C-alpha cells in the first residue's frame, strides 16, 4: 500500500495524542515522587528556590564572604581642574556648568589646571 500525505498526517496525530497521554501519566508519577520527597525531608517552597531564600541556601551562603569588586566603576577621577570657589572636575564627562560659564566669560582651560 502506498503512503499518502493524509495517511502520514493521521499517523502523526495519533502518535502525538498517544505521546501526550503517556506524558500526563509520567508527570503524575513525577509529581507523586516529588510530594513524597518534600514530605519526607520537610522541604518548603523557599528551600526549593520558590519565593525567597530557604534555610539551606542561607546556611550555605553564610560562610562565604564577598570580596569587594575591583574595577574602575565608582572611583572618582583625579582632580585636573579647580576654580577659586573650590569646584573641581576630573576631565571626564561633560564639562560642569561652572567651567563652561568661566570659559564663556573669556578664561582658558589652562587657568583652572591643577
């Protein structure tokens, strides 16, 4: 007998329905085993990672101390420019208003160099 497209599609639908039925049966078995393990060990949702940190996660994380992160982020740049009022700028990022106003008034950048 020659296979047809419609016949193959019917086989696929039948196999998919059978696979879904088997999956549901297996899922029920898995759920039952999980429930038994939760009851046997007295686990909570937090212990399993649902809804916060559980007592096991806290106990495991307690002895570990975090080392401070090293990097450039958060460190202030060295002061490269300063005015008489004590305003400073490290030379990175946009120029501050006090420096822009002074430059517009005719001063030069070298007048504020530290």
